[in-house]
C-alpha cells in the first residue's frame, strides 16, 4: 500500500543527483542540478538560481566546464558550494589546480577525473532556476576514473552532500 506524500518534499525521496564543480571562467560553483538532455548531439543542462554570482558570469561568458569530483574532494565541494566567488578566488582558497581548457575560455580542475567543456546553446527559465543548455565541445577523462567514486547530493541544503557507499 502507498500513502500520499507532500509534493513540496518530493526532493527528499527522489534518487540522488550528481554533484559537480562547474567552472565559469576562473570561478567555481558547486551544482547538483545537472542533467543530460540529449545524447545525440550531446547536451548537458545546468540549473543556477538567478541571484547567484555564477549566474551573472554564465550570462556573460556563455561557456562552462563540468568537473566531476571524487569523494576525496568533499571538503572542496562544500567550500565552493558555501562561498561566493564574487570576492574570493576559490582555486587559491581550496588549493585546487586550474588548467586552461582546450576549446572554451574557462578553467578545468585538474583534481577532477572528468572535465567536460560546454558552450551554451540555449537558456530557459524553469521553476526557480535558469537552465543553461551546453553543447559538449570536449571531454577529458583520467585513465583510472571510476564513476562509483562520484559524489551524490541527497538533501535540500548545501550541507547535505552524502558519499555513495561503494559495494
């Protein structure tokens, strides 16, 4: 038997989201609103609230990098999610290593085993976020990448990052 559940709390029972460090220029933002919208042509969408500093940057730059962190980077992920880049260099503050992208004008995060360079092709306001749909321009992956080491988001606040238990 199933019972009714409050609609505004659906996020609490929904399967976990991937957590990524997204770079826009030299800024880093932690995001959990990341989704593939097409595999042919490969398009990834990211959702950012309009009052966020990274939103302003993305409107100007029209390019971003999805950097997929591992469980070892949980402290850096939390820091980047809880601090604005408006007056802070998050690369210096976290010790993360920046590397120039090959196609777009943004930085890759060297410690992340996957970096996906994207160019914005469309923007849409959906709910409380603006979604930026990016065409994948180039993907960088380390040889020892294991997708089971990715971080997942499972809550409603920036403090709710949970590590996936490896089986």
